[in-house]
C-alpha cells in the first residue's frame, strides 16, 4: 500500500484537474448564489443548493445544525485527521448591484445584494470540497472532511453557536476561505472582537399636542444615549470602535413614542476591552433612561472573539498559494478594474499581478468575523483569494460589480485549488497536523475559550425575514435557469 505522504502530489493534481474540469460549474454556483442575494438567516435557496450538491456527491449533510435552518454541516470520510472548512454566504441589505458594469445600478431597487463576495467564498468552499472528496476516493486517503455553512456572518451570528454546541470539538484543523483582492495567508490576531446588542427603551405614550407632559418619550432616551455615546468617544482607548442604527423611533409624530430602540456594535482588540466598552454603554443607557423617566433593557444579538490565525497553518496555505500562483489577468479584466476604481474614486492600479509574499504577524483590523470563536477552539487558517478589485471597499455598490465576472471566477477557482491542496497536505502528512496543534497552543497560551453568547440563547430565526419577504418576489425574476452540475 502506498504511504499517504507519497500520495500528496498526485492527489493535489487530481483536485486541480477536477476544479479545472468544473470551471463552468463553479461559475454557475458562484453566480446563482450572487443572484439569490439572501440576507443572513434567510439564505434558504443558497443553503439548499449547496446541500443538494454535497449530498449528490456522497456527503452526509445536517441541514439544521444548532437550530440554524439555513446552516449546514456536511461530512465525508472517517477517522483522523478531521479537517473542517467553513465559510459564509449571506448578502447585505440595500446592496443590489448589476454585475459587470462600472456604475451604480440596482438589479432590484432597494433590494439586498452581495457587496462583499460571500457568494464567491461559498463557491470556493463547495468546489474545493467536491474536489477533495474525489481525491480521497481515488487515492484512499485517510481522515474526514467537514464542510460547515455559516449563516449570517454580517450579523456575527452562527459560528459562536456552532462552537458552543460542540461542532468543532473534534476538529484537528479548520480553514476559512474569504474573498479579497490579494492572494495570501496571515497569522496572528487579524480581526476584532465584537458585541452586537439592542438597547430597548420603554416609556409612556401620550398625545404629543394635547398632553405631552403625560408622556415618557422613549425616543428622547435613545437620542440622549446617542449624545452620551458621542461624548464617550473622546475617552475610548485606541483600537475600540462603535457604530449604531436606530431601529425603532415611534409610529407617528403626534404620539409620544412609548418604545424606541437602537442597535449598537462594539468592537475592540480583545474580548475584555469590548466588554468594558459595553458596560460603559449600559451605564450611559441607564442615565438616558433615568433622565427621561423610561426603562431600558439590553438584548445581546451576537458576541464574537477576535480572529486568531495559527502560524503553522498559514505556512501550509501560503505554500499552496505559491504553487498555484496568481491568475493571469487579461487586458479587458485590467481595464474593467481600472474603470471601476475610477468610478469609486480610488487609485486606478488595476488588478494585482502577483501573490502577496508571506510576512510577519498581521496587523489587526477593526472589522470582525464570527469565525473568531472557531479560531480560539482549534488551529485555524485564513485563505485570502483574489476575486475582487484592489481599493474597492466592502459594503459599497462597487464591491458587487465584479462578483460574477471572470475576475471572480478565476480568483475563486485559484482559491479552491489552494484550499483543496491545503486539505490534501493535512490528510497525507500527520506531522503538519501536529505542528498546527503545537503552534495553536503556543498562540493561545493560558487563554481559556468561553462562549460570549448566553448558553441558552436560541438562534434568531426570524432575523431579516420581513426584508427578504418584501424583495424576494422581484428578485426571483433574476434567479438563474441553469444550476451547476459537477462531474
């Protein structure tokens, strides 16, 4: 019998050949997820399509992990090592954008849409998973792969529940693919911890013209809290950020609002720093309630750890990036990139011509991702793959413009090859798994992971349901007629 290590190179070639052979299927999957454009917790079409593809290829699929109706956990193989791939596929509100053009133009006015590229993340993960499964069969590779679909990343929701409920307890190494305009891997602390929380103020209604003195204005309390938070900003430590939207302010002007609410995100480099910021916010909210004669309650929507990437896992990913190489961009692709950069008022540098060299620890950014909880539970690596355009900001219309073009297809396919190759490395070389776990233990030190979400809190299944119900009928006219078929 051939030792697993001697199967590494041919198994990788097998996965790359599978991915190249199925480039059209990748594109159709990618584009279908784009046009579905489903918001977090409402990714029903997206999850069903991916689950169907995985089941057809022999994966056993749990379509309701931790009570997430639009999540999934797919398994193939058995034994050790157990390698997990996890990613997201949700869109954002009001970001409908026609792809392939360099101007803002909605597909459906006011509708949700992909403006970060989670559709490409998911297509990359699924295509890599199918390629790995074929290589496992062809070369009789040991171990199990676990494919984890994570709903509602934009609201930082699902993966803390998955970790809380033990879905990563037996995982040896976890991998997370995410779109970018670069081809690289990082290590160290790269993203912030965060708490997402509602502050709900309750007062007393009254006629705003006839007897306003009888009212206790909950909207006034929200505004006073907002003013207090603005004053707090001067005293915040570097690295802490906060932002909010007012989610309810009353029904009509002639009624003193008896209920008003505001939704805050608090972010920072550590869980401790974010919790301190949250505690200050609660004190300010209590003060606002006291000044207006109202009451205030808080409800945590989500709470996530900062993302910590394991150095030895990053090294394995980077070696596969170097083996695959940057996609070769055409003159038309470069021209489109520059036109889009101009439209977004960014530097017109076009697409990057080469992979990003492996460097030291990453600089921690202020954005968050709910995969942070995974990264403190098991060794984790992040693959950044080049499927969008430099300097184009996420959550802006321009970030949706390339997501069904050849730029996204070529970058996502390159990412799938790296993802598959990295998993093959771990399936065929136990030493790499041991190195990952040793590196992970060194990174976390004496830190003990604990879930930040309440232990008995169920998933918010109705989140975004009203928005999707409003726009889905019009969006369905743009759903693709042809769905992907992998061979």
